[in-house]
């Protein structure tokens, strides 16, 4: 076993992943943590798998930059994908990052999120009613993916009849963030950015003419900027506005879909934990944190060193790309007891599913609420649900989730 683990670590290459890795990356992550935790890859980048190393990189934004202009130039060239991924909130450093994040956080205040709860419960209950009438469902298409698309659509106040293409655009744009992409994925991602921008230009123009309530409508808040309608309000450029609207939908969509889908599949694989949660619904908050840790929706983050730096006993030159493996750090036994086991009552649980430091996910409170309402109400309605066929993984390293999960319910 030890020799096999050493081999896994020695031969690991983020640009040459195997079907076995996509199905279950955790043995590889464990091997890397134990044998090459700061792994030099053939392309000259480093791959980090230890919890403490990730925290150190996350918290030092000066030495570990999120700006992706240099890293994405050879991958995307002068394309719309390059423009999008180098303009959106997550791939920028302060002060640009701070300015956009402040605007978004103002519309995602605790009060604003609490106000979303009644509509969210009503949406989940409608979906459960439809599933109950049929007796079976695809947990992703019929449930997990249907929730965040509506929530983010409501946040941006996208008319109901215009939400059809949003999920397809999102999947295409996020799919282009995989470590290696082919010509087809590149073309699909660029076409999605183009179509999304064209739609948003129309939506923004409508909103300029008829503004919404900036306390609840994120798009109105982003248009008006910090300080509302005042003359000296700090506003985004048109490019920043459009690309951060795309980012908002994408960031809030697939990761939350994965949280719900991964959670329901994991609970079905751990029947004792599922029973424990059914019998103790008050555990839903710690259960959501454990699902986020155990099967992190977003498995990989990226940084670029800005100067010579030492991390985990390894010295990296300035301009070195670094991959932060969230999926590995969240199963680090130095931080979590028995990390390969799902424990819905785990406490403390300082996982890194939402990152940490300046780039901690702006929408994490909303994602937690969506996950808690979706999973708790699903279990209350269908405590005996069972998978009805093999789940189909999404085939991605960065965003870990399912494309399809056939399920049978009673009730």
C-alpha cells in the first residue's frame, strides 16, 4: 500500500488525470499529502495538499496573488474567456477585489438572506411535490440544479421566462476552468460568454431604466455602486459589471448544485448518518458543514507567487503558479479526526470549502441556507429515498459533483 501511494504521488500530473482519479481523487490526495505535499509538477507549478499550507497561501494575498492575467494568457489567448476570467471577482487582488466584493456583500447581508428563506422553502416544496407525484427523480436535474438557478435568478431579478439558458452557459464557462481543455470546450466556453454578455447588456439596460431595490436586487446595487444614486458613488465599469454578473450566477450555481447533490449521495452511502439526521433534524447545520468538508464542491484553487517564497519547506521563485487542493486539505488528518469518514455531528469543523481570508466565498451564507433547506426538507419528505442506478459524475477535477443521480422515493 505504501509503495502504491508513493507511486501515485510520484506520477501525479494535473494535466494527465485518469478516469480513476475523476471517480475518486482522495487516494491520490492522501498519497500526495503523505509523500509529496508540496508537489512540483512537470509544468513547473506546485500542487499543495496540506491544510496548514493552504491556509498560509490563502491568508497571504501579497505573496500569493489571485490575479490570473499571466496564468490565463497562454490558456485562453485574446478571447472572451480570458476577458471574463481576468475581470471577475474571484480572480483579482485588492483593491479591485475589495471594491467588487463590498458591493456584492451589501446585497447579501444577513437580513437580505433571511428574507429569501420563505421563497426558498416554497421553491423546494414545489420541487418535492413534483418528485412525490412521480415516485422517482434525477436528484440533479429535478432537484439540486433547479434550486440555485432560481435563487440567483431572483437575486439578479432575471425574468422567469428568460432563465432557460443560464445553467448551460454556466456549465460551459466553468468547464473551461479545468486544468486542461480541448478545442471543443474552449469554443463552447467562449460562445457561452458571448451569449451571456449579450443577454446581460439587455438586462442591465432595462434595470437602468427601472431600478430595483438595492437592498435585495444585486444587479441594481452593482449598477448604482457604493453610495447608491449619489454623484460620487463608486461604480463598476461596464465590463466589470457584466462579467461580475456572470461570475455571480456561475459561483452560486454549480457549487450549490454540487453541495446538495453530493450531500444526498453521501448520506445514501452512509445509512447510519442518514438515519441520525432524519431522527435529529437539528443536526442539519453541522451536517451541511460536514458535506462541504467531505465532498467539497470546489476542489481546486489557484495562486501565483509574487516574489520568492518558502512554503512547506520548499522555496518557490516569483511567478510560480500554485494549485491549492481544497479536497485534499479538507481530509488532512492533522486537522480532522478520522477525515475519510462522514460524521454529520463533527465539531469543530474548520473546513476550507469556502476558502479563508480575503477571498472567502462572498455567498457562503446563502449557499449554506440553500443546502440546509434543500437537504433537510428532502429528508423530511423522503426519509427512505434510495439511489436507483449508478450516479454519473461530472468528469471534472475542479468542480466535484454529479451530472445525474437516479433516485426512487416513497411518499
